[in-house]
C-alpha cells in the first residue's frame, strides 16, 4: 500500500498558491483600488501570522511542561516555507518591474 506523498510544506504551498489563484482574475486593477497592493498586503499578513504562530510554539515548548516537539517543528517549517515563498514572489515581481522599465517605447 502506497501512502500519498504529502507533507505540511506541500500543503502550505498549495494553500498559499490556492488562495492567490482563487482571487477573481476578471476584475481589473482599476475597479478594485490597489488590487495588487491588497494581494501583497494579504500575503504579508498571512506570512506574519505564521511567523507569530511559530514563535508562540517555540515559547510554549521552552516554558511549558508539555513538550510538543513535532508541533513546534511543523510550525517553524510552515513559517520558513511561507517566508521563502513570499520572497520568491517578491523577487519575481521586482524582476518583472525591472524588465518593464528596460523596455524602450
């Protein structure tokens, strides 16, 4: 019997990319104020929330009698993966912006 090869990092990646993909693509930026800015703000808020959850798990692990090593490591990996994904998206956006700026009219 083969088990499906899923991991918490794969689930988080699909959740984050799924959230971005589920946004309505038909709306133009002009009809929705700061559409792209709002998307990045939401993504940054989500990344910050995962970072805060990981920090909370670390504090709980160090101070409580109940040691949840697995939960702590999973929270830390989720936070790391979401931060790395956000940085890659940012790098791609900056690269696209630089390419547009190099275009000659």
